């Protein structure tokens, strides 16, 4: 007797196994459950399979196959995204890049590093800190998220106020286009490439234009030192005015974070309490860095500004341990909401700094009208709000109410001249809200760009943009234009 | 007797006059001569007319007319560009934006300003300096060049080492698309817009994607103070090593400029001599800024690094006047070549900082082989070289020899992992050199992007990209892709 060789009934799965090795393809329903969503858990879908290529050539071969067979597909990093960008809608093949996790090169002379897309964000800083360097973008998920995912989402972090978001730190990329062709964008260490800025276009495109398979990033010399300041306010407006005045004074803090009363209740009830008073209305957590003389004098100026705006208490961290405790308390803030609510939904809006008090009032009104508590944690320095809408999914209709409240918060941001996402992306979550900030024409201009790279819309389909209201017309127009050109 | 009303024989000119007013259209041959080229004077062409719209509506109306009548057109600022981006190739209508020169708004709270495209770069800093703010991008032509032109070229300047190029300072734009439609890109004061980064795409697109009619820029708080250091080296390699070591030490100077022996001969023979010795091989001019304690200690560190690399003499400016004199001497460096050569051609290549000595050797070899003197002035901190090729256009064949030498310098930069332009753009001058750094596929991906915005290639035709080698195939491919999509 001989055992019959196992052979999968789906010919596509067999072909994928041939390309990347049998052990690098998941296809059983039980295995696919983990890939039903990313960090945005309110919507789920079933993938057809998950493949784990080990190098660019395999990514290209897999993409060529899927393109040829007209099978939709999605690139995925660590799955920490918060807007459903890596969530399948049904039937997609997921290309997971977690096996491609090497740090390929570090060039201290030219201050660059080259990584594979599955390389974890925090590991880069860990690898170069002994030489006094670090990688600046620091999303809260940096211990898990990958640099490939960061590029897709143009990830930010608490320190993007001073150091910019991912796009400011990406110098080059190798990209597999949706037909399997491999191109290089940008040039290692060259700040301004001629031609169109395709590297900038790919960065933040939420996986709709190509699969990034290698990334050259800028690394920075670590600052000589830093100092953290903590300030408690009895009035949100006072806290907001202090934020504006700190920036107006010409200080660019490395980070400038704010939490409101409900958020403080959450973080103090969770894993990293530090004894914040529970009856204050706003807390500012501020980090300044640079050379000793510089940040010490900036810290003093910040204390003065807080006093001017009626701060109840303001203190400078007495040592690194205290500062680290304050930051751990803040950085785990989203998850901390679990301590005071069965479920929560995090939103991500941006507003001009000067409109903070007005928009916070609007969010308070939304909370009162819906009866849902809303906590606010935000990167106050660059006006990036994170309203956390607390709800109980067990109560009928509450999830829907929370989603609506989130959408209304975004509308409030858009109406104040802001935007619907600061760093979490649009994904599937905020497609319709794109209409708050873009006209039909502007959305069309963008979907035409997608068509250049991704003409069949096989790569991450139905993400990022709302369904066009006048789809047929647009297509006709494209056809006519091309007809004229050809 | 009554005078017959003057009526132009070209119906297009009459229509343009109707749209913007008769006095705002130039069409006589004598008037068009000034528009035959921009700052790149080696190639010239004849425009059909020049129109001067006074507001966005007029720009849109003019563009709609030209689009309808299939007449090619070019947007033009002050005409200070150095690669022929605003030069007509023959028959284009030039849309000059110099009448749209208002500073529309300044918002100190949110650190933004809104300008019309014809607003002159330096005037922005002049308008806000009383409040302690400035606009960072500072091309050498900043007393004349317009911010609209800066956006088109993604202009840099001596200070882009620390503060970034134009794209890092543009927050939003109003754009007239090549069919006359008006869209807004970016949102005032919002760092990371969702969707594709079309604003980044327009910036540096050299006037091939749309006509920018309003721009929101970031303004910065002026640094507390600054210091300038001047260092003379007997050996170019020593100077280059000093550059690398300054950067490796974690200092980010506001500017880090280098001149070689021939360049020094030129600037000392021209209008702003400051007594640089004529027998040194390299000069570094370095500016540090920030808070007093910070830049003074950085200046000391820089002096130490220069001493380590065998500097002949290094000095810190004793006052602002001395620093200003050193900078005037440097900033007029290109023009200064006129003092030692009848003609000169400026090139603009970029290389990784660490390859400086090697590429300078190659440029020296090109000089020896062609018999043409080449002076080097460059932004050493970010590896942006400006070889100045000295020649005499009266000598038969010398202009062509200079052009070839320039192209070979760019090839040397590209071969060292660099690029063919740092800040001057591609325009008509360097179209063919695009092949040094881009594959056919990469150029095609870019021309497809152009087709999205500019399908008929009426806006600034035949600039930026080389004629495709396999034009017919590409068009066929686009047609097929669109066929699949539609």
C-alpha cells in the first residue's frame, strides 16, 4: 500500500504551493480565521488563501499568477492596521510579508538602512541604537507593526510632530506592481528624484498601487537627551490654549499629547496607572529633546506657558523611570479603554490646532446626544484627535450607534477645515467619509491614478475610495481621453 | 474719418483678449522674444502668445479655450528656471502668472500662509519676519523667483539640508487641470491627507500636470540665532571627509556649502570678493542655527572636525556683516563664473555624501579630457553638486563640447548611485539623461501618470521625459488596459 499524495482540490492553491512551497500556503478554514480582519475588528471577511513568499521573486511570481487568473489579492504586514486596509472582503488571496523580515543593510555614513517589508518597526531602532541612531516614526504598535505596513499606511506616531510621518523617512522602495513587474522608486539617499514623486504616491496608498518588497529608510542620530513635562488642567480650553502657545513660542516638542477626563479615567483603571488625579479635565504630556541646554530651557518655557493658562499642577519628570511610566500610561491608552467599557471604537480625525476647543465641544455634544461616552486621546501638537467611543456590543444597536457617532466626529473635524484621518488610514472603515473632504472630481482624479497602476482593481479592491456615484460616466470619460491619445 | 478698430488676424488671440483683456495678451514678435527661454538659455523657441490672467477663473477660462482648440500651453512664473521648463518649443501659448502675485492670508496660529503663484519667494519672509517667522525654501534666485515656480520645480536652496525642499513646506494648492477644471489638493494645515498624495505628485511635476493658482505653505519660527564657519583646505578629500564627519557627529547644519579652487577663483574675481586664498583646493561654508547654547557648541565641534582633517585655516564669523559677506560671495557664485569665462553651463547632480571624493575625481578627469575648465560649487551636506562648465560659445564646437561634458558629469553622478538633478529640474535640458536613472518601465509608469491629468499632452508638451523608445507599444498597452477596465 502507498499513501496517495495529498492534492488540494483548488488548482489555484496547488499553483501557489508550487511557487512558494506547500508549507507557506494557508488554505484551511480554521487557519484563515486569523486573517478575517486587521486591528479594525468591526468588519470581517473570508480570504481564499494566505501565501507567505520568502523573497521578491516569489512575490512577483505570485502576483503574476493572480493577475493572470484575475484573482483579487491583498498585501499584509503584521495586521495592526486600524481601518481594515488588510481585511479581505471575500475571496482575496492574502500575500503576507512576515517571512521577509530581514534588516538588509545599515549605512551610517549616509544615514540609511534597507529593510524587507516584514521587518518590525521597533527592531530597527534596537539594531542601531548602540551606534547612537534611531528610526523616527513610532506608531503605538511599533513593537509589532512592520515597516512595509507603515509605508502602506504612511504611519505616524507620538513623535511625528517634530520628526514627520513615514513619508518623510522613506528614501527608496522596491515595488511589485499589480501585474507582477518589479520597479525601484527613489534612489538611496537622494532627497529629490526627478520625474514624478511615485515614491510619495505609493507611501500611504494603503496597498492599492503595488506591493512594497524592500524599503530604504532614513535613520537619525539620537538626540543628546530629552525631558518630559506633565501638566494637569481644570479646563480643556486652558489646556488647548497652552498647546497653541507652546507652538507659537517657537518650541517644537518631540511629542505633545493630550488626554481628557474620560481618557484619564481609563488609563488609571488599566495596567499602567501613575496616579493622575481623576477630577482634572485635561492632561498634557510633553517631550522636548535635543542638546541639554536647549531642552532644559524649553522645558522651563513650557512650564511657564502652562502656568499662564491656569494649570493646576505641572511637573518635570525627575528621572527616566518616571518619564517612562508616564509614557507607558499614555501609549497603552487605547487598550486601557477596555478597563472602563466592554467595547470601544477609536476614531482618527485631524483639525487645525487653533480649532481644538471648538471641535472638542462638538464631540461632547455628540456624546450627549448619543448617550455614548467619548474619551479623547490625541496628538495635540499636530491637531490629530483620537476620540474613543465607548459602547457595549451586547446591547442591540449600540455598535451601529457607535459607528455613527464616530462618523459624526469625523464630520466635525472635516467641517473645521480638518480631515478624516491623521494616521490610521481610510481602508474599508472610512471610505464613505472620504466624501466629507473630497469632491467627486477629486475622488475621480485619484481613482484614475489607481487605474494607472492597478487597472483591473485586483490589488486590494474596494478599499480607500467610496463607490463612485457616477461610475459609468467616469469610465466613459477615461475611454474617450485614451481614445484621443492613442 | 474714424479709425478702424484694431482687430488681430489670429482668432485665437482675439478670444484670449476677450477672456483676460486686450492689455493682458502679448502677441507681437518683438514682445515674444523675452519669452523664448527661461534661465536655461542654450535652447530657445517661439511662443504663439503670452497671456496674463488676473485670477483663477481667468486661468481656467484660458485653459478651457486652449484645451478645446487643441493648442499647447505652458505656465510660467518669473522664468528663473535653469532647465528650460518654461521654454516654448514652438507655437505654445504661455500663461504667465506674474499678475497673480498677492499674499492672500497669513495664519500665525497655525503657521501657514496662502499665496498666489506669482508671489515672489523672498517677499514672504519679508512680510512675516517682523513677527519672527520665515519661509524656509531659499533658492539662490529667491529675490525674483515665484512660489508657483518653486512648486513646479520643487525648488531647494542652501538651507534645504536642514529644512527640506519645497515639497516639505507645501500644505495645499488650488490647481487648474489641463482641461480647465479647478481642484483643491491638500488641506490647509493638515499634514497627512487621506487618499493618494496628489499634492506631492503636482509638486516638482515641472508644470506638466496642472497650473497651480493658489498655494498654502508652512511658515517657520525664525531660529533664535545662527553662526557661520568658514574653512580652507589644501586637499579636496580632506574637505569631503570633514563634511561626512560633521554629519556623522549628529550636527545638522542649516547649510553646508563647498567650493573648489576654480570656483573660488571665479567668486574672488567677481562682484563680492572677500579675500579667500586662491591657492586652496576646497572651501567649506557652514551655517548652524537654533538656540544660542546649541549652535555655539555645534560651531566649536565643527571647528574641531575641520582641524582633524588638516584644515589650513578655519574661522567663525566675527559678526553678522562678515557672515553676510561670505554668503553674498557664495550665493552669486554661478554668475561669478562670467568673470573668468565668456560662457558657462551649470549642471546639477546629486550623489550619496560618502561618494564625494570619487565623483569629484571623475569630474576632474572629464575636465582634463575635454580641455574645458570645470568649477564646482555645491550643497555638500546633501551631496548636491553644481559643476560649472566654462566655455567660449564663439569657438566652434565648444558649446556642444560643454553640453557633452555636462551630460558626462551627470552620468558620473548616476553611476555613483546618485541622480541627474538635485533642484534645477529636467525640463528640456535633461530629458535624455532621465535614462541614466530610470528604466523604460519606470519612465512609462510616469508618462501614464501624466496621461491621467494631461491626456492630450497639451500642457507643457515634450518636457521632463525622453521620447519613449517604444512609444507605439506603450500606447497599445494603455489602450488594452483601459479596454479591460471599461
